[in-house]
């Protein structure tokens, strides 16, 4: 008479390699996959539906142990319970126990470590850590992440919501992300207590009502010629880089990170790849005659147009320090973008969209965004030449004549 239980042996379990299910009896099965891996399953029928429960891999669960686990499942069935439902309930209980032991600080640290490789700017990791350590960890860092509620979130934000609103707004966003991550991983349940819309916005004033916008200090465009004249008397690479930055109306990191590979001398074009742009979109910059003249004076010491030491580009503080040495302490490098924009708006007839495109601004207005189908490079080339001419000629305010103005209309 054939055996109904304990039909497998240690030798047979080791020898079986053909994909399929091999029964040991009483609901215990050996599963062999096409890749040769082997595992144990317990199969039972409840309310006419067959259900499988994994018991573990053969490499960690031996035959005797598998039979013991199968017996446990049969005892659960005999008691009138559902083995799979009981397994899920046990897993949920263990997850809850883990959540209780996971503090907010541990969750925040895990979130930062997981996401830092995807952040464009390496400084983001430090900014995340600094704001959370300063404003959150002293209050909620050692609390279970499952216990973080709206009241605790507000206690972190309220002391700086009025005086440091930009920092507080970023902090709220970071709290929301960490808590959302913890919810997905079952460390907490319920709605996100740091969410803004329909929640925190009911408890704290809108940022636009309390935030004081601080613009980068800019040089009035009427003084640009005087400044450029003084700048050209300065020695060193930083002076050339600063003039190039002003001429192209680009950002500091875009200028100091420029490589020779990005410069097309024949086309008089600088193509900044998307990964170096704030908007993460490739930006083509037409180079004026003055820009080309500056480039012609630069030696090719490494991959960077404005080469610094150790194979890198110029330091991001070099131009700021130059402004201090020239006794222009009240303006910033970034502020020259505002100088350009004010000049273009007040002294030229170039279209608003064209000027915004020159600054590589993201255009949100749908009708304006239509210009993104092309970058109007030739009209922007005329704009760049007019800007360079204005910088280079000490024309009095109100008497600027643009040679290419008619073409740009």
C-alpha cells in the first residue's frame, strides 16, 4: 500500500531537479523551479479554494523541520483558523513592533541616505541634516515615528515660521517626505501630519503672507560700463570669468563649470548640458564677439574653460572675492542677471519671452511656453551683442541706441 505521508526522503529531496511539485503528504510539498531552486510550501483548501503558504527554502529548512512546520499549519486548520490570515496578522504585528522601535531620527537618517544619490546638488544632504538636527531632533528625534502627530509637527515649525519662513517651508516639506516614507514602509499609519493643503495651511499663515523676499543685490545697469571698465583693469582668471558671466547672463556654477567640449568655436555657441542646468534642460548660449575675445585669451590647462587647480574649474568663491577686492561688497555675482533683465526690459524692445529664455528661466505661462519649441538662437544672439555693446559704451541713461532693435521686434 502506497504511503500517504512522509513520502519524500533526504536523498530524494537532494536528487530532484526537474521543475514541479513533489508531495510529501498531508499538505507538504517540495517546489522545484526552472532555475533549480527548491522550497517548501504547505497547500490547504478552505471554502473550496486552494491556498499555498511558503515555509522556506530547502537550503535553510530541512525535511524534518518542514514537516514540523506543516504540522503547525494543520493544527491551525484543526482549530478552525485560516493559516494565511493568521500569518498576515502576525507579520503586521511584527511590523508594528518594528515601527515602535523606529524613531523619527532613524527614519530621517534612512530616508536621507536612500535619496542622497539622486539629489542634483551634494549640498542637499548637508542641508537636510542641518535643518532636521536644528529644528526637529531636539523635540521629536527620539520619539517613535508612529507617534508623530500634527501638534508635534507644528511645534517644530511655529518658532521659525514667521522669522525664517523659507527655512520653515523647506523643513515642512522634508518632514512630509520622511513621514510619507515611514508610512509606505508601515512604520506608521494614517494621514501625513505634515501635509500642507487642507491641513497645516489651516494652522499656519501662508508663506506668501509672511515671507520677505530677498533678492540678490544687483548693480544698476546704468553703472555697468563703469564697473566693466574697472573690471578689465583687474588681473587674473576670475576677472575674465566674471565678465564672461555677466555677458552671458548665466549663473556662477554654469560659468565656472564650462568645459571646452561645451564650446563650439565655429558656431560661436556654448551648449550647457541639462545636468548642469537648474531647470535640467539643455541651454544654448550664443556667444557675443566680446565673449569670443575672452575665450581666445584663455590657455587650455585642463577640461575647464576657466581652469582652476588640480584639474578642476575656478572656485565658486573666486568671483565673489574679486567683487570684495574691487570694493563692490554690496552686490553679488548672481545679481548681474537682474542687471541684464532690468536693462532688457527698460532699454530694449526685445520680447519678454526672449529675455526669459536668455536667462534659462522656466516659463510657466502656456502661451509663453510655446516659444520653447525653439530657442530663438539668432534673435538671442542679437540680444547678446546689444548687451555687450551697452556694457562697452558709456552711453548715458535714456540715450541707448540698439542697432539690432528693429530686427528683434
